[in-house]
C-alpha cells in the first residue's frame, strides 16, 4: 500500500471532502518544515485517504481511495506497567498494525487505573496511538479500548494467554493476553484459555506485548508462513 509520495506527511481529519486541520496538525507540519504547496496525505482513520496540498486552505489533489483492513483483526490486551512504558507499548503496537489495544487488569497488576483517571489515561494513549499511526502512514486508527478485567478478557473470541511453554502464535488465536511483571496468578493460569509461547527467554511485560504483535502481524501479512517444522 502506497499513500502518495512515500515521505509526505500523513494526517487524520474529520472530513475528506472538506479538509480542515487542527492547530496541532498545523504545528506538526511546521515542525516538519512543510510549506504551502507541499504534498501531504490525509485519512479519516477508517480506511479512506486522499492526497492533498498543504496551505490555507488545504486543497485535495486526488480522489478518495479505500484501503481494506487486514484480516483477521489482531488484539493485544496487556497489563500496564509503571512509568511511560504503556505509552511506548501503544506506540509500537500501533506501528505494527494492531487493530485493538486493551489495557488489562490482572490479579498481580501493579498499575490499575480507577475512576476519574481512566478517561485521562485513555485520552493520553489514544493521542499516542494517533501520532504513531500518522508516523507509520496508516489509514486505520486502532481502537484503544477501556481497561478490561482478566475474567472478561479470557472470554474474548480467539483469546490466548502468553506464557512460557505455550504453543506457537497463530492467527487462529489473534487475541493475545499479556500478563503483568509479576506474572499470572495460579487462578489465571488455571483458566481454560489456550497458552501461547513467545520464545525461550523471559521477556518484560512490555516486550512480550510487542513480540506477540510482531509475530501475528508478520503471519497476517505473509512475511512468515506459520509453518512449524
């Protein structure tokens, strides 16, 4: 998939027929030293995009095109860790093309968002995701969902639990649950959820989330064939 010139800045807008940039978008372009008349691409975040030229106003220079969403949909539910690591995870998952990103609340979770903090944290992660989707020139914005408890996550269709000794990642199980730094509890490990392994080494929680997404994205795009031999 090629969206116009490969190095043209990419932005998300509300309306592809009447392209309006926010002050933040204009500032972003100024930082990139984009000048009036330079080519950009714009998308609605739901698969549609078109080329345009930056200026006041922004002028469309081509027809609206549509990019099909890859199937199956990939979901990574991860237990957030301290500091800015959740932002890093969301950024990388977005770059890899994950469709749904879900903060997971496990029994041993150290970071648990509650009450008034939830909307603030979600706004922050969605902003990070949007910026990452712009940088990686995508036409689909991922869904950064509200936190979900393990008991609910395990019931998601296609769910599997990342744990050493599990089977290889597969597109038959495209919803991967990543536990906290302290690992899964005995009760969580006893749940009737298939397990998937992410290699012979012990990974940090944030690394495991990105590793799972990278493998599934590679399988989905055909970069690897999924053969185990």
